[in-house]
C-alpha cells in the first residue's frame, strides 16, 4: 500500500494499492480544478456477485462554474483497455459486469459506472452528451 497527501480526497491521505494506475489516477484527480472532492468507497460497501464480493470503486464530485455539480459517478481504475475485458481474469470481468448492472438498476440508470485507466477517460464519460 502507498499513500499520497491530498487536498481533495475525503481524508488528508489517499491510500492506494499500487503506485501505478491508482496512484496516477489520484494525482490526476488532485491536479484538476474541476474536481471538488473524491473518495474510495469503504470496504463495507460491496456488491454480492456470483464470484464473490466486489468493492473497488471511487466516487467523484465535480465543480461546474462556481457551483458543485453532483455527478453520480462510480469509477473503477484498471490498467487495461475496457474493450479487452475478455482478456482480463474471468472473475474480475464478472464482478465488473455485475457492478455495472447493479448501479444501473438501483439508480434507474442515473448512476454512471465505468472502468477507466485515467482522468481523461473519466472526463470523456461525464461530459459526453
């Protein structure tokens, strides 16, 4: 585990599992003016899936002008192209698919859940028409 000092995370430190994708993503969130606050949901928040519990997501709240724009977004950071989920471990693919369906179902499709590698992918998702 690794930690990063933060001004936008829910706490003073962001704890990440790896220095790669997760640390890069946290640094990108820290550096963007449009990010108001972000956090990783606690371990007690998980989705039951046929292949076990799934609980690796982040939520992000963005500024819109001088106001805060409430985006109901949950993002999973992974170091692979989301179009190649079949190449990823089967259990992880099942968990991601279950999470996608879960958030769509509980929110009448008002919560966005997606897999991203970096901030630019996240930004493209929330700003698409």
